[in-house]
């Protein structure tokens, strides 16, 4: 009987997980389409390339959807068993609540492992192809990166463009910093957007009758003004997208490769870079295995449902998912901007979920 019950409960959990996974997948998928439409498709990029970009982003959508689907699916599944009095019937037959927990945890572990493999194998491969294709689109159509009468910020420059038509703009202002740290201001009444033959250069802005003002970093009262018939300004790929720097980013690495890179950076003692890589390394584990922690929290919460278990579980699951996502994004932002420990920021949401889950679990199992 227990073997039959184990399979029955596991199937119920998997069924609700699949339903919730499709729900979250659809949300993230539509969001990705909207981002692509705004960033690429609206600027008349080839539809085929946009479709490929969406395909290459699917591993990220899958890895993100699975943990939240485990949370909401468990809440809905357990809530359904409680509201239909099936848990009560099992207890009457001598099956304790602890036994019901076993197949639920088994499903949580399975989801976490599949999510981790997706995050560790498919996500780096998809990210590499996505960045490669995105760079191909931008280099073949560099005007996509600029818009008429807009301000475009890169890592070390600000480009303020006038009206753009047929790769020509009626005015251009560039503010950047040179290798010595001196501030430069380049202004021209008109400019042309030229294709680049180099992988390191995204585009070249050819300016006529340009004026360059250089402000000294050491002496604020010192400056140089240069007038020229023409200036060619190269927009570097790595300054627009860090993924185009020629080096593999943490998102393009598996956990093993990222661990090796982390060890190399520990020897260099670059605290900011080291903290970033630590954050990305632990992120590869914290998000996928968040599904297991979610199950620990969702099981006792699902047992509290009396009526309309699936509906109540769905609502509570969405609220918890939003709070968890906010903590995760907030921790990532604090780690990048304020230098807070990336390891702590990535595991803190899971620790809080586990603590609350154990608290509720203890109360339910004692009863």
C-alpha cells in the first residue's frame, strides 16, 4: 500500500509541477519576446535572427521557471490532497504525514537536479550562441545600437545623437574618458555610421568639422581644444556589451570552469572581480536547488488548506515567488554595486525559505 501511495503522491506532485512550469515558462517566454521585440525586432532586424535569439534564451527561461513551479506546484498539489480529504484518509489508514513528505521531497530533489543540469550545461551553451548571434546582428546593422534623438550609455562613454536617417545623423555629441583618465567631449554637426571590419569594433562614427575638448584629470583648470575637418570615433564592442570582450563571461561557463576561474582570481586578489565571480558561481547552485527549499516550505503550508486548496496554494505561491525573486535580485544588486558578499546574497533567500519551512514543518509533524 505504501509503495502505491508513494507513486500516487509523486505523480500528483509532478502533474501540478508540469502545469505550473508551463505557466511560469509562458510568462518568462512572453517577457523575452517583448524584450526582443523592443530591442531588436522594432528596429527591423531579421525575423529569423530574432527567432534564434529567443531559442538560445530558452535554457535561461527553463532554469528560472523550474524552482518557482516546484513551489506553486507543491502548494497546489498538497492543497488538493488536503481539501479532498485524501491526507485525512491516509492518516485514518495509519499512514503518517511524515510518509507523505517522502515522495514530495523526492520530487523536489529531482526537479533541483534537472534544473541544475539545465543551468550548468544548456544555459552556458545557449548564452554563447545568443551573444555570438547578437553581435553578428549589431555588426551587420550597427545602426540598431543607436536611435534618433537619444542618449546611449556604454561602459565609458555617452553618445548623444541627433536625427538618424540612412545611417546619417544631423548632430552628434560624445562624452568619454581616455586611457589617462582625462574627460573628452567630441561634438560635430553631422556624422555617418560606418560598418566595422574588426571584431573588436562595433561601429565607426565618422564626423565632419568636429571639435574635441579634452579636460585634464590632474588639473581642472587645464584643457585642450582641437578642431578637425574629420574625426573617426570607434565604438568598441566590449564597451557596449561585456560579453563581446573576447573573454568568456561567468554566464557562459559551467560550474567547473567557473570554479577554476575563481581560483585564478583568488590569487590575483582583485576583490571586486573576485566577489562577482563568487556570486555567479554560487548563483549556479542557489537558484536550481531553490526548488528543494521551496518544497520544504510548501509542504507544511499546503497542509493548512481546508477548502479550495489548489486555488489558495496558487495565490500564496505567487506571493512567495515574488518576494523570493525580489530578495534574489536585491542581493545581486547589493553584491555588484556595494560589494556585499556574493555568496551570502545568493544563499540568503534560500536560508530564509528553509528556516521558515522547518519552523512550519516542525509544527505540522509534531501535531
